[in-house]
C-alpha cells in the first residue's frame, strides 16, 4: 500500500514538473516572444519556425489568413526578408504588452508593436505600427505561437516634442520670408509670437525651435532646417521627413 502511494506521489511530481504551470508562465511566454521577434529581425527562418506550431494560423488585416508553419515561414522569406536592400525591424511598445494565462497549456500575449524600415545606404525610419494578439501553446516542452492576429496597421500617432528652447523675435525674423521649391511652389514663413508659422498652399504648420536654425512642426512629424550662406543670411529651407531631406526651397527676395 505504501509503495502504491509512493508511486502515485512520484507520478504526480513528474506531471507537475512537466507542466508549464510549474514555473512562471508569464516569464516563459514573454521570453519565447522575445526569441521569436529577435529571429524575425535577423530573418532567422529556422529559429522562427521552431517557435511556431505546425498548424499555426496567422491573421493579418492587410494580407489575410496564412495557415501552417511552412506557409508562414515561406511568406516571411519572400516578404519582409525577400529584399536584401530593405530591412524591417520590429519593436514592441513595452508598456502595451499584456499577458493572460489560459487553461490546458495556452496563454495570450497582446500589445502594440512598431516597425522600422531601412533601405540600403539610408537611415532607418519608423514605418508604422499595429496591434497584435497571440495565442501561445505549450507543445513538446516549448511555448509556441499557435494563433496570431496582427491588425490596425497604420502610421504611428505623432506626439510633438516638448517646447524647451526659445528664440527672441529678432532671431525668428531672420527665418521669415518666402521660399520656393520646384515641387511645392511657394512656402511662406512668418513670425507668430514665440514661434514661426509656415504656409504652403492648404498646409499650415506651427514651427517651434529646437536650435537657432532647426524647428519641429506641432501638427506633423517634420523637421525644418534654415540654412545660411557665407554671410550668415538664411538662404535655404530644408524639410526633413523620416530623417532625410524630402524638400529644399530657396528663399525668394522678390517676384
């Protein structure tokens, strides 16, 4: 009788040790998630495949449904990893990540993630963000992605920097004037209190200084650099988007 009880107790201990509930599921799933996205950023197909169930289902608001490990890895190989001249890096929004345990070896991890793109020879830029919900399954001793939903893809909402730098009106006035580019046409810059106002057709932006020559827009993620000639007079307005010059306009003295 004692031997029977001992065997039952031993079997129970083995079962508990093999269960994902024996350790912190939250920590395990988050670690597996980190491993997957590290492999994603490196285009490591083998490691990504290891962290997917064979019957994984991937739901995407832009590309639809992809079923099976082989199909999903193939789509990644041909998609985000298919162009050596373009790299995509995924980054989770840490404060958005939420874990929910489920019964029988399942769990949910959800949150927001952002994607950065880098073309050969160019600086990396923020390309957009999305929300995700992943159902994880504990299978063959490993947490694996089982059902993946990625949705709400779009631009990252712009949050302008805090205004921490001020210029006197006379310094602001050195930037004021009319500028002209071949693509946009006329761009009017005027002093408006403690900042500049930029008008280009229907587009109006409020510009606050970061330095004596560099300004940011309150309405949109744009930077403006006022470039001077050898005599110190502002001659050119350069517009930066995603860290690169998207437009350059020359100052117009008179028409």
